[in-house]
C-alpha cells in the first residue's frame, strides 16, 4: 500500500504533473464521486493517531485499577461501599464494551490486511491509516492543482485564438491595401478653371499654328487659280 505515495515520483511530460495528477484526472472525467472520499473519511487523521495495541494496554491498566479499588473497598465503611459500588460496576461495564469494540477493530484490521495482500500478523493499522491519510490529502491537492492548470490552459487557449483572429484581420487589411488603385482626388470647377488658365499659353500656341497653316493653304489655292486664267 505504501507504493501509492510513490506515484508522485513518476513525472509526466507536462511541467509539475505526476502520475497522481493523471490518475486524479481520469477519476475526474470518469468517476467524479470517488473524489468525495475525503468527506467520508473526515475522521481519518484523528484515527491514524491511535493504536489498537496502545488502547488495549490502557484498558488492561484501567481494569487493574478498578480491581484494586474494589479490594480496597472491602475494608472501607459501609456508606462508602454503597457510594462506590455503583461506580465500579458501571466502569466494568464500560470497559467490557470497550474491549468488545477493540476486538471488532482487530477483526476489521485483519480483513483490511488481507484485502491489500498484507500479512495480518505484521499489519499495523495505525501505520496504514497514516499512509491512507497522506494519500487522501495528496489526492485532494492534485485535484486542486488540476483545476488550476485547466483554468490556466483555457486562458492561454483563449488568448491564442484572439491573437490568431487579430493576425487574420491584419492580413486581410494588408491584402486590401495592396490591391487598391491609387486614390484620385476629385476636382471642382475652380480647379478646372485654374488648370485651364495655367495651360493657356499652350492653347494659344496651338491656335496660332493652326491659323498660320490655314492662311498658307489659302494662298496656295489662290495661286493655283490665278495660274489657270488666260
């Protein structure tokens, strides 16, 4: 049974995760009611401090003292005998009940040893209860650590998805900017007028050239006609 405490020595591939954490994770997913064991064994820590052998020795010592008191009363006054007789008889009954309970504890201890494949003769109930108490405490601690790790992983996953969404939006925005035609600034009447004024010299030059060509063509025609006359 003490091998259960060695589960913490087996490390997983995740930081600060052991075989105990993995077993608790399986229990959380498939057998969540098992985690309520600490609620049912709330008295386990106190029980681990007691030893059946020590309790039996205490009972034997009390029986000896009661027997000694009974013998001492034989030589006491009658009124004292009457006062103490009921007390002694009641104490013997309580000690007898306690011995019966201790016998039941021994029987259950043997059954427990056999269940865990231990030698009943060498099995120490108090040592077993101490190990069980430590194991239950470790299960509770691993359960809390699993919950904290799960919450942390969920937060990290949420941040990762948010970052991916932001990156996608930036990529779409960059793609639209790259394929967009250059912006043409709209011009009004005043702008067209100013542009026309600036280009007035070129317009006049073009008109002068056209006018000169027209006069030259007219002289050629007059000359041709005059040459045909007698």
